[in-house]
C-alpha cells in the first residue's frame, strides 16, 4: 500500500483532512510538529521545521506529500525575516527528502498573501514571500521529475474554522436570530473557499497527472454585507443587520484578479467552485453543533 504524508495536520485544514480524507490504496500519515494528532494511530510528531523527516520516516516509503504546514503571522506586519527563513527552511527540508526518496507527487497549499497583482508578484511582506518561494521550490521539484502542484487558496472556511472569524460569527448569530454586525460600509470583498472543495481538488490531483500553480478560489467574490444577507437566508433566520458598527481596517484592501479559467485543468472544462454550495454545507454543520 502506498503512503501519503500530510504536514501541518493540527491546523484547520489538516484537522478536516484527518476526519474526512480517505483514498483506496493509500495509507495516510498525519505529520505535526506540535501535539499528537487526534488520530494518534497514524500521527507522526516531527521536530521543528521537519528537520528530522529522514530519521522519522526511515522505515516508511512515502509516495505523496501534501504540505499544509506553515508558520502564519497574526498580521502581515508581524511577518519578519525569521518567519520567512523558517518557512523556507521547512520547504527545503521537504524538498531534499522528496528528491532523495523519489516521491511521485508533491501538493503544496500556497497563499495569495498580500499580493494584489499576481503577474507582477507585488509581494509586500515576508510571509507572502515565503509562500511564493515555496511555489518556486515546487518548480524545482518538477525539474527533478516529481509532479508538483501549488494551490493558492483564498479564504478557506469549514468545520474547524476559528470561531472568531467573520463567517463563523455571522453564522452563529444568524442561527441564534441575533443581529449580524457588519464593519464599515460592508463593501469589503473576500473570496471564500470551502475546505471540502480543497479536499476535492486534492483528490483529483492525486488521481491525475496535474502540475503547476493554480488559483484555488470560488467563482465569485462576496462583500461582507452580501455575506450577511446570504447567511441569514440560508439559516432561515430573523436576524437583522447592523451596518457600520465598527470601522473595517481592511475596507480598502483589493483582491487579486484571480485566474478562474486555469482551475478548469483540475475541475474539468466549464466547472467552477460555488461559494454558496460550500456555505450551505457549513451552515448545516453549524446547526448540529449549536443544538
């Protein structure tokens, strides 16, 4: 049986994969550098930056690596050169392991970070620089004969989201028929991607010959005001919306010009990822947790 190693398994997306990811013919190993995973039967605790990966996996043949792990700053202003060096070193450790052990696939979850113009790589902070560096290291893996795919994820949401982020807070308020407080003028846009759609794309990449960098995003952006309205509708809620309750420090942030068409290589021609479908799944999950 082939083995898949997933790094960062105690993160939000990693916990989702622990619970739901199953692939016939593959044994999944969940890697972390912190406390053991919830499923300790297949969890491996590595040292910082996966520096001991060769030693910990000396008796295991890994066929695929899914790299979720990253040191994430509270804000882009908190991202310094040490964070950049640590994230880059972690990626290099996995790169060297992948080459020496001749793995077949490497799937990397990247980020848009602070970039607004993706063609110009207008990087504004060290965290974003570390994620783009990881994408270039994936290109180096390609040159060594390893299929490597970078997925630039926008704003992921799902079952293990932090409850103090906007989408979980709106959903809980709506399910409790409490007012939804929208900051600023409500015109700030985000592109939300359901974690189940991330897993769907990972499945496709594992089972096909796909490589390169892709914008893993929903088919449309949504404003905070529209988000509140959609959630109220999906929840069948009687909640009101309070607009301008506080200033929105990110009100003027511009989203990148996402490349939706390139994602068709993964999903299939004409296929898109629907934000509303993912949100419907999430709302149903939240209903069960709040009963």
